[in-house]
C-alpha cells in the first residue's frame, strides 16, 4: 500500500495485477485500509461492492497491449467524504447521466447501475492510455461524544484530531486557492475579451495559460470558417502554408488528425508511433514525434473548431486530469471566440447598413432635380436602386449653342466609394462641359482626371456621353466601355449605336472617339446601364436587349410620349423579374420626339 | 462448493463468494448437478461474504435454465448487504429470498 500526497486526512493507493482473480483481494485490502481510516461497517460494505464492480470493469475492458500495467485504486478520506479513483487502461466510455437497469433476465449490465446507486458522485476522465473513474460518497454524520470532563486519553485523541483537521483545512485552502487562481484567470481573460479588438490575441493569451495548467508544450486552434474549412486562428508553432484545412477533401481527412477529430467529433490522439502521418500531417510534421491530441470543439451539436495541444516528448503522455482541464478550457474558449465573432459580424452589418444609407443619399443627390426642356422633345430619366447601392447615375443639361449633353454612367463597385466616384464624375463633367467640348474630348479629359484614383482602388467607370442638337437632329456619341445606345423611328425600325472605348480608369492615356448619327423621324433615343438588360427572371435568365428595342420602336411607331414609353420599359423589366429583387441598379435616360411638334409642352418636372 | 439433492430440490452450499473469479465455475457446477427431477434450486448464502454483478449474472442464468421446466431459484439467508443489493437491482422480484433468521 503506497501513501500518496493529496490534501485529505487520509490517502492511500493500491496497485494490483490486471486480472479478475486479483480484484477481490484488492477490494478486501482496500476495505481494511478504509476501516483504518475510520469508515463504519455499512460504509465498508458498500465500498467493497463498488470497488469490486469498478475493478472488474477495469480488468474486463483493458486493452490487450495494456494488460501488463496494474489497475490502481486511490483513496482520499476526510470526515465528510470518501473519494475513490480507479485507473483503467481501456478504450474508455462516456459516463451516462442516468443508468437504466437491464431487463430482469439479462445476465449483464448491472455493474455501473450498482456503482452509481451506491455512490453520490461518479465521473469518468478519459486520457491517453489511461482513464480514471472518480467516485465520491458522503460519509454518514457521526455522533457527538458525550459531554463531561475529558479523560486524558480522550484529550490526546482530540488534540490529534484537531491538528489533523487544521492540517486538512490548510491543505484544502491551498487547493482552493490554486483552483481560485485558475478561475480568476478565466474571469480576468473573459473580462478582457470585451475590450480586446482582436479575439485572436485573447485566444493566444488564454491558451498560453491553459498550456501552463495542462503542462502542454504547444497549441493550435482552428475554427470553422464561412466555407466550412478549418481555419487557423492562433498557434504557438509555425504552420505557414497550412493555415486552412479543407474538410471536404477526403484525401486530407485521411492524413490530417485535426480533420479526423472534426469528422469523428471525438478526440484523436497522436504520438511517436504515427510514422505514416508524420510527413504530411500539418501538426505532426511541425511538432515532431511528440504526443498530444486534437479536440473537436462542439457547441449545440455544431462543430466550432478544433483545439490541438501536445508535448514535444512522446514518453510524457498527458494525465487524465490534465486532458479534462484542456478539453473544458478549450470548449469554453470556443464559445468565447464564437460569441466575439458574432459580435463582430453584428457591428459589421451595422456599419454596412450605415455605409449603404450614406451611399444611397449621395446617389439620390446626384440625380438631376429637373431635366432640360426641349422644344418638340420630351426627356425623362429612370433610376431604380438595387438592394446594395451601386454607382449608376444619369445627367442631362444644356450646353452652349442650345445643345443638350446627356450622360449615363455605371461605376463598378458598391457602397460609398462607388457613389463618391459617381459624384466626382458628375461634378467634373458639369464643370468641363461649360466650355464647348465634344463628348470624346470630355471622356478623354475625365479619364485623365480620374485614372489615378480609380486605379488605386481597382475600380472603373463605364459611361456614355451624347450631345444632341435639336435643330439639326444630330447625335454625337462617345462611349467608355458602355452598352450601346438605342434609336428607333416612327417607321418601326430600330438600331443599336455602339461606340468603342475602354472604361474610364483602365488606361491613363486612353483617347476616346465619337461618331455622329441622326435621330430618325418621330424617333426615340435610349441610353441605359447594363442593370436593365441583365435583369434576371426566377430561373436566372437575362432580359437582354431585344425586348427593350422592340418596346422602343413600338413606342415610336405609335407616337407614344416619353412617359408612356418609360412606363412600358419598366413594365417589361418587372414582368421579366417576376418579383425577384434586382441584382444591380437599373438606369435609363429616354428622349422622345413629340409627334405633334408642339413647342414647350413639357414643363420642367421631377426626374 | 457442494450440492445436496433432496427430491425435487437441488441445494448448493459452501459458497464463500459469488464473484467474477468463480461465477462461471458456479454456473457450470450447478448445471452439471441438475437432474431432470429438480424443480427447485436452493442457494445457501448464509456463509457467502460477497456477491457481485457477475455472480448475479450466474444466478440469473440458473434461474432461466430452471424456469424452462417450470422451476425456480430460492436464495437462503443472504447477508443484509447482499439482500440490499438484490433489492436495489429489483432482483427480489424474480428470486425467492429467504431472509437470515434474526
């Protein structure tokens, strides 16, 4: 019988061979030791029975290669509790909360029921190569000694008992203080998390602490990312090039211990014997032939990540208690990190919403409040924002010489930055157009002015400028990577007028060209962005150009006004989408010749 | 371990323990001693110090064997601890237990 150092009044341990014939003798010896520790006969009866059942199980389930190691009973006794720990070398099992009795005629399955019934607490710690069944039973209250003047012998016994109690109290205080240290560390770090902008830094500090408590040399924490891959969060070893492990990849699963732990949802151990995986496994190849385990962090049946810890030396396996601490702290850390990510996502969502609102406000301010009034013509615009604000806008204003410059543009990008570029484009265009310039010259100038800024943020703008001379019915068009302009006459014919040119922001020295066409008699002119032709139906099919072209020519042939044709175009797009939200802004500018030739009939109006 | 035959009853005595290390031997020994005329197996537990779940398994096995022929197992004078164990495991419902005299 070996004495072991623990903080109890009496503690002792007993090792016995891993054989059924030794269990009863071990139980008998334990009974004698427990009797010496002051246990009463009924307590001894129960413990002997419990130890027989636990000892039998330890022998029955020992792994073949482990049977040379002894089974161990450890006991810790004080006035209130008896704790017994039974070490086994089996595969381990999950201790159920409740154990049901088997059918009455079943010959097996009653051992664990007896153990749980005859003790007050039962836990099972699984470890590498060994597991511990920890059983605690409260001791019955002892009768107070009769009052009266104490005899000398009784006095000595009392003094001895008092000294023992004080010693126990002192040791228990130490143990409590140690536990308190760990707990206070947890609470301190948890409080820090709220102020910690980087949860990864928090995780690192936390895991350094856990490794100290669990006596581990290294750690690796991966969390499941948005692509369902295991992404490295923090690590005390260099895993460069192995930051992400693809869980879908079967080949990887075969060799990666972390993915195996994630797939099986159970701890996967490794040690120096794993030669096969040593060369390819991210952990083993980096940490060498040590020992350790990969622990899946699962919250509410959902895999959150995998925490792996280890030691550089294979001959120093983790003890069951250390494993239990690392698992518990790892799970707690997983919950903390997960919550921190949720908070971050929430803030990001709020920021995005704010960003979109600002962008939408800018977007609205860019649209002209009124459009030029042209004798014999009607000019209308349309802008339909997608859920995520894009960079579409249109503009139209009079230039020197009684002409009208129409512009439509699409800044490639979303949010505030796209809206800002649209605003700059618009203000530069208006400023430059005050001097008489051709559309091509304007685009060339705009590209030079915007190129550096656009290039820096890898954005570009497609645009189309059209200078319309109502007297001559001439249209000068220049384009920068933009969809064609559509023309339709009252004879029912239509045409696409395309002018090539790179989008603004692609090449700094682009020179744009232009061409001149005439507006057909009773004609319609349509400038639009690709959000219109790329409207999608529920099956994902694009609208394309033909329906718009047809609508335009039918409108011209029937002599419909611009407002009527605008409504028809919108109806076509909506019918195609069938309620599906638009993926991009939809913008167009429509000029229609009035059939009557009446002058000044369309007053200034809201666009 | 000894057996005595008394008409339709087979009595098993001298059983210091009935645990994992002798439960199989007990089962084989009793089955070997059972004759066609036996309808009751009495196990005298008055000197039995300990019984564990393996010992119980052996008793249940004997119980099933004898039930087939319409017989029964009767347990004589178990210690209070053993009797308590049968009660905890609700096995007092399938075995007839004759308590130890006060």
